[in-house]
């Protein structure tokens, strides 16, 4: 397993990775690279200079509400993204997707919409040899909101993978999103290990006193934290992946308000050093 972090691409980010315990990055905001060969070549030189590789590109996949008329354009875009992923050493295409959930329909009907849109995406991924990984993000408005993500619960994920069985379609597994829903991440890992393509390392701090006073239908009773600053058992988590013979990249997603501004790089370094000690080697 190798450690990285999610970041817009910049030389400063590569310097931070090189100085810290990181060997890779997940690049956010990469769509502009698709048709800019000069920018891609410049990036490759910087990556080589700092001995850092691209683990993944965070992209926006098609909505499950995509119409048949729109699919050709979506597949063209996904195809160019997959070519870029291959150009950068077989990087994974990740993202909070598929979006477009319709709460007026049943889960089964939403999964049927997913199958219609993502079966050809899976065929394209198979042809190009690229992994596509959905982050299990419930959305800013809560699970299963109008237009939100389908990849929210183990129940939904299992139905998605049954509908689109290609191993190229999988997860960017993030335990933080399961924590505040009361979902057992360890059980989910065992269930979906063959479809986990990459890990998002992010923790969740839960304020039990606020839950007791305000309940879980309010806001403000939890917040995202960097690994090492909340209660998730990262050593046990990684030990399970070793037990299941999984080997891939672990990418820190930084949404911790205690380490913003000038302290943001420090947050990456502190959390990265903590995780490095948590990974059995």
C-alpha cells in the first residue's frame, strides 16, 4: 500500500508529497488536461522531478439521469479521461458518483437507471483497461437527496454491482461517510473487497452530547477530520486489507476545518505520518 493525498495539481503539492510520507497524489480538477498535450507533458516532467506519481484523477461521471441522446457525448468524455488515466500510468478515475438519484423512484428503479447509463461506461473501461471508482459519498444534503449520489449504503452498492458486474467499476472506499450513518465499515470492506480500487482516508468526529440533545436529524453533530484526529481504528482497518490481500493506494482527503489556510500542509503531513505508522510494512 502507498500513501498520497487529494489536491489540485501544482508544484507546491508535489514538493509537499516529496517532503512527506507520500508517493502519489489524487488530482482534483483535472478535466482541463484532456485536450492539452503540452500541459500533460509539463506535469509528467514535474512528477518525475519530485518522484511522485498520479494514483487517481477525480472526475465527474455521467448522471444516472443521462438520456440516450446525451450518452454519446458522455462516453466520448469518459473515453478521453480513460486515455488520460492510461497516459499517467494506469491511474484510477474516481469521483462522487453516480449522481442523479431520483427520490420519487424506488432504489431498484434508480439502480435500473444506473445500469442503463453505466453498462456502456463499464464496457469502455474494460476495453481501455481503466478502473472507475465511486466514492461512497452521501451528498451534502444527506443520503438519497434529489439529484444526489446512488453510492450511499452497502445495500445500494451491492445492487449497483449486481446490475453492472464489471470488475472495472468499483469503489473509492471512504469510511468517514459510513461512520455518521452508523454503517460498519469493516463489514463493508469484507463485502466489497474485490471492487475496492482505492481508499479515501478521512475520519469523522461525532459529538455524542449533541446527538443526545438534538438527535441525528439535525445538523452539526459530526464533522470530517483528518485521520489521527478522531476515533476510527485505522490500524485495524489496514490490517483487514492485508488479511484480504488487497494492495492499492490510500489517499488522504482533507476536509478538516482545524487545519485550513496556512495550516493545511501541516494537516497533510501530520495525518500522513500517522497513517504511515498505521500501515503494516
